[in-house]
C-alpha cells in the first residue's frame, strides 16, 4: 500500500522502532512521561494535518 509508518516508543524503542519507517522514541523509563510526550506529538501532527488540508495556502 506504500504507507509510511511511525512508531511511538519509549525506553530503548524496542523491536518495533526498527520495523517502522520513522520512530518517535522517548528515552524515559517513566510511562507517564512517555505518554505525555506522545500525546503532545499527536496533537502537533493533527495540527499540521489540519493546516495542510483545511486552511488557505496563504495562512501557512
């Protein structure tokens, strides 16, 4: 399908980090910190998609 994959990982990334095209690894042992970072990244990605798809080009 020619999709690009992104793995959201923590600690050392584990095996999934090597399987994905891109990996956003939070090198922390704290699950809460890892989740907080992934949530923030998810919001940023959604914002970029929203700008790309729904706003006028001159607003970029």
